C-alpha cells in the first residue's frame, strides 16, 4: 500500500471528525464514516427497471475480487444499471452531467468542505487522477457545499489540488438523487461508472484512494 508519509490516516481523521461532531445541520446529513469506508451497500436501486444497461457483465467479475483491502467497502453490483441524470456545473459555470463523460470510466466522488474524511481523501484522489487519469479514466469530484464556490475553491487552493477541477452542485440535487436510489446516506459517496455510463459499484465512507488496492481496482475499470 502506497501512502504519502505526511498524510494523516483515515482512522485518525475519522476520530477527529467524530470528536468534533461533524454535522450538516441545514442539509440534515450526518457523517457515518468508518476506516476504509462503511459496510457495502445493498443491491437495491430504485431506477434499475427504468433502463437496461448493456455493459459487459465480465467487467463486474473482474472488479469484484479487487474490491478488497483499502477499497473493501466498494460494493460491486451483481448487474450494471443506468443511473438517472445528475446535473452539476463546472468551475466556469457550464452545465454538466455524467453522460457528458461517456467514453471515460469514472470514479465519481461527492464531497464537501465540512466533511473531514472528504477533505482527507482529496490529496489521494488527486494522486489517483495524476497517475491513472487519461482519456480512458477520470476522477470526477463533485462538491455539494451550498452557497458560492469561494469556500471549496479556497480549500483546493490551500491543499494544492488543481487537477480535479471544481465541479459543484450547490443545490445538493446530485446527493439527493443518489439518496433516493439508496446509494447515499452520508459523505463521502463514491461511485464507479463504466465507459458506457453504467453504474458498476458504490460505497459510502472514506477510502485510501492512493493505495495499491485502489489503483488496481481503477486499472481494471479502465481496462474494461
């Protein structure tokens, strides 16, 4: 497992978050973070019947044994599924949606500045993008802070993360869509999406995204 020596462990940061009582009062979201993520989600997804996904089921077979160690909480689905549209904006204010990234495998991460484990993950997500990001794969980090972009932008500037961009949904519509689909109950939330836009796996809670376990999972996702 590769980790930067100066990076606090997820366990330590979650302990800090618990001690501080991390809560989003306005949104009513309570952080439920555990080391290396929370327990895997169930297979139930409300939108499964809305559209059939044509993803190769072999990709799921390749991903399942790689959801281990630092990414053991990533629940790889029994069958791929098409998600409802999720809209957000770029740093420039351009309207975006998941479908705009068709052709790229995605690791979609919902985060907020008030979420301590989310903040802890950001340098590792940046490292993952630097090492594996290309035309075949992208880390798509979507901030759900309410208000304007000043606070999340200042945070990314402070930690020196520039390669993820600043995608935002101040309405929290993306989170609420995933909550409705039984895919989100706190932050961070991470999805893995195939090149054809099909949801292949999901998890709630933090993970060490710069670890060898995470990179092996993403490498298999890219190859799919």
